[in-house]
C-alpha cells in the first residue's frame, strides 16, 4: 500500500489561509463605516413631546361610560 505524501500539505494550508485572509479583507474594505458615530446620532436626533414627560396608558375598561 503506498504512503500518503504529506510534503505539500503545509504549502496548501498556508496558501489557503492567505487566500481567505485576502478575500475577507477585500470584502470588509467594501463596507462604508462612519468615522465618528456621535455626529450621526446628533444629526438624527428628533424632539418628540413624549421624551420630556411621562405618558400614561389607559385600559379601555377604565374609561368612563
């Protein structure tokens, strides 16, 4: 029975990891990320009337007849 040649396994595994690293770097580099997220939250802030006061939810059965 012939022996399994494992001399090229290291090269194959290392080249596979290098190729996967390059592919993932290219995928990640295509995404747009905000540089400073604080600026975007301040711009998108809306003033709503219920932010400054408590709201009360009434059940329909508690309403006067």
